[in-house]
C-alpha cells in the first residue's frame, strides 16, 4: 500500500501570500492527483501530473518522481482559496490502477 | 454538459434498514469509483468499475456493502442492514479513460445518517 503524507495539516495565510503544500508518498507511482475540497463539501480535481510541472491560473503543481514528492503552490493567495487540499496516489504494484490512496488533507485558511 | 450526479443527496435511515445509493456518471465515462468520507477525514476508496466490470472491491468494509454497474453507466452502492458506523458521505467519481489513467470528476455525494 502506498503511504501518503501531507504537510502542513493546517495553514493560515494573509491574502497575497505565496502558499506551498507538500505531499510525499512511499512507493513509486505513474501519476499523482491534487484535489480541492470546498467548505461546502464538493471535491474538484485540480491536477493530475506524472512529471515536471503544471500550471493553471494561480495554481502550480510540481512533482519529483525520484524523490517521491509533490508540491502544490498558490501564488497571490485569496480568501476564496480557503479549502482543504488533498493529494492522492494510485495503488502501487498489482493491476489495481484505479485504487487511490489519499493524504489526510491540508486545511488552508486565507485571511483578507 | 452535466457533471456526475448522485441521489439521494441526503438519506436518513434506521439501523438495520437497507439503503441504495445511486451514481450517474458523466456520459461516456468508462471508469466509475466509489469513496466514503467520514467527517473531518479524507476520502477512502471503496471500489471501482471499468465499464460494467468491478475491478477492485477491496475497499468495501464488509459483505454488507456491494456495488454494481450492470450496463456500464449508472452505478448503485447498496448497504444492507445498516449500522450507525456506516454514517458518512458517500461519493462517486468518474473518469473518461481506463481506471487510473485520467482526471476524476466527483459527484456531490450522498450524506448517509444511520440512527
């Protein structure tokens, strides 16, 4: 089973600050997911990446396959970015490619 | 187009009753996943389908839980003889390609409360 660790668990920032959330996993993978869960409960997929870096608006995700580590960055943070951010990785080994293991989530609060 | 839909959105039931939770994936999506999320916790994998084939059900907690997707589209998660510990948010997701190969789109969830 792939073990997933996120840090920090809680993060408080002032509007405009640069945010970094980290995710480490124990077994090599083909791709990693970053998800956002809004205060209302809905889950949205932000990124699925297997190498390098992806950018979408103010969000940037990077992954280092060799070091088994990914980061999610938010530039110029805004109160509407307040949410829980979750990384997830597929089951390692075997053929159950659709089985994801989730991190415990990072609760981000951005104050105006 | 329409996203993933789930019904009912809220279900309150008494201990011992059976419940059926429905997931309607995005049209054309091959893969369908079921997750459970307890309050304050991250999602937990239950099972997933590739078309109508249930390829992994290792996350189902016990034999009271079952899932089907008979025509490769709509899926039903059934919990028999519900217990209070089954109370949680049950979410489904779907993805366009083969399991594990693409972004997953999540439904709004069904909040199950077992009294």
